[in-house]
C-alpha cells in the first residue's frame, strides 16, 4: 500500500515520532518503539511514479488531499499521521534525515520569547498571542560536496616610507603574484522546495549534520514532509554562487601582506563531487498581526528563529531621537571639557 500508517500494536491508535524521546510513540497507551529497530516498508515495496493518483486514509477511508510535493501529512478527517510511500522511493527517496528534537510546545514558547526580544516591533506583536498555526515540516535539501581548483594571477605592491638625512623616501616594490588553491566544501545545504523562501532557509543554518541519520519513514510520522522540487543539477549553479563569497575570502587571505593587490585573472573550477538528498526539520509559524499574515521559521534542532517581524514607526522614531539625544549630550560634555560653552 502506498499510504503508510503506524498503528500501536497494543491499542491500535496511531503512533507518531516523539521529538523529546526520539522514539515512535503512542499518545494513548504510552508505548514507545525504537525507530532504528523498526522495519521500513519502503524497503520491501517499490512504486512507480504514476501508480497512485488518489490516496485513502487507512484508518477512516477518507480521501487524502495533498499537493504534489507532499510526502507525509495528517488526515484532515481523523487526524491520523500518514506517509505517502510512493513519493519516497527510487530517486525520490531521501538518503538522510535529521529528526525533530524540539517539540511543538517548546517551539511555540521559544517563538513567543523571540517576539518579546523585538525592541522595535509593535507592542501588540510582542505579546505573541496571534499564532494562527505552527507546523512541523521536513524541508527537502541537497547537501553538496564541492571541490574547487582555484588559480589567480595578480600584481601586488609593498610600500614603505623612511627618512634619510633631510629626505623622506617612499620605496615601492612590485610583485607578480600567483596562487593555486584547493578548496573543498562539504555539507553545503541548498533547500530544494519551491514553496519555501530561500533566504529564510539560508538564515536557519547551521543544522547539526552530526545528527544525520539514515532515512526511515517512522521519522516522518506526525509531521508534514515535502519532496524536492529541483534536482541537484538544477540547483548546482546556486550552490556555486553560495560558496563564491568563501572562495573570494580565501583568495584574499592567501594574497595578504601586500600594500595593494590587483588581480589580472581568476580561474575557479568547481566540480560536483557528491549531492545527498536529505530532509531537515523546520517549525513553520504563521502569525497574524494587523490583518497581515507573517511567516517565521525555526530550526527544529537548534531553536534558531528567523523571519521579518513588523516594525513600529513610533519606536523607530523614538530610537533615533534617543540616539541623537545621547550624541548631542556627548558633544556638549566634550565641549565643556575643552573649555567651550553650551550650544
């Protein structure tokens, strides 16, 4: 069956992955199973990409309506956690997953605390009592390993000044500069979901990649999961763009020590060594303020919250007024110290 549910062997209730214990848990009778010791039905079954067009909940029989990218969801009628198995096989099967370690309640409390730290946000926003929804989502990422061969040519100078008798002498030495660098980057994350904001996902980094586990479907039970919208080749240009800043910084470090440096040629050859399809845990918060929906995201391993909160114009004005007042007072005090009067 392409729809996978995990039923408790004791009481028959649906089981979900518990972020606090790291176990597949039954909230009805308390049974807990080690995910690593459970058989994965995807190993025994293979499905063609177009084999199933309609999904039915195994618990209540209702039709499960999902978007094409969804791989795990919750039945809208009975609340059962379901995994859409045919969307997780073959090239669509993730290699690794980082499980959730922050619970929904912990995420909600952390988000409220984060809101209260917003010094320039409106007071109504800081109460954090307008959460419309908070959803645990496994976001698809490609983790790249990129090997770079870098060669640069340039012209550098070293300038020194010194006195000799009555003369001030400036000496300039000129150098032809050549550097060859081998720069390898591993675990470079690029989110592969079309519906997720790239900037928001980038700011969630870093994820603890030492927590990566071999993918098993029980980790998805009770959460929403998405499959990738773009493959690793399609996102390769974005991966190269993302590491460009680090490469330029390495070039600058390798050519440090010169008074001036001008580059005449830079050759950067980037090779895709490996790209792993992984699922990373994110809490997505939808927050209603002033009749406008704001979306925030939380790294469900580290607790880092990112997003663009609304800004209070009144607080910004007061903040600038306060800064100006402090600056004016400082200038007056300096004036008094050097013998001047008040302005």
